[in-house]
């Protein structure tokens, strides 16, 4: 899964990002799911709180 923070000048959808990844990345690196977010959860020193993202994904029902 990939969490994407779009810039102000872009308007790519999750499907566009997966399509780009299939064209430009090795198959095993292509994310199965993409979620577009406003910001990533950070701790006070600025590191991404990966466990928060994992918990967020685990709480969602599978889409398959």
C-alpha cells in the first residue's frame, strides 16, 4: 500500500498512480492499493508514525 500526498498542482487519482507504477517500476514494487491523504502522521521529531498507518490499513475491510 502507498500513501500519497498530492501537491497543489497535481490531480492524479489512485488508479493513475498505480498505472504509472506499472509502467515505470518493477512488478513486485507496484503498490496494490493507494490512498491519497492530506498529511502523514508524524512524531515530534518529524518521523512518520508507521504503526499508525498500519493500524489504519488493518481497520479497513479488504477490497478483494
